[in-house]
């Protein structure tokens, strides 16, 4: 295939990426660039297609996680997501087996549970929010000291 066809494919992929900004086609654009170079040096169509697929996969697997982390660097967590990692005060003893437990964060009361059933956390203890499951906060007691 002619290198200019690969460059046209590359341009379409870059324009698509610029419009969507979702990190979806940029990896294939890298593969198309390598295929264009291979085409310029006389590689066959099968080799060009294999390079397109292999380079795109390698870029997707190895660079996407870092790129996504970089792109989401300044994103502020909203709503319930913002509670993860915050401290709360237990206002009702947390006992999974008895199905009891409430905590207060920023003057809002939340139902709370622990990650495992054998743990009981008393009132007035300080806990850290580890995750959210539905409308319940999964917490872990903060050890003082």
C-alpha cells in the first residue's frame, strides 16, 4: 500500500481523536505511522497490517494506563466518590452481623459497614472510608498513635 494512504489514515485517526478526546484512536494512529514508514521502505501489505496491529496493541497496553492517569490528574472527585479516603466519626456502633452502623461526615449521616463480618467498631471511634457499596460506606477503624 502506498505510504500516502497510510498517512491519510493517520490524519483521519488524529482528527477523530481530536474531536472525541477519549484516547480511543491515538493508539491506531501510532500503528498507522509505523505502517507508513514500512510502506515507504517497501514492506509488503501483510507486513504493514501486522505492524499496524502489533504497534497499536503495544501502545494501547503499555501507554494507555499512564495516559489515562495523566489525563485524569486534575479531575475533582464529585458526590460520593469524594468520601473515599476521608475520616468519619461513628455515631452508631458498626456491626455487620447485627446490621447496624452509622457514621457522620460533614454533618451528613451515612450507613456504614466493615469489610468483614467479625469486626465491631464502637461509637465515637474514628474510621476511614475505604469504598462505597450502594448507599453504604465500607470503613476501617483508624488506629491512633
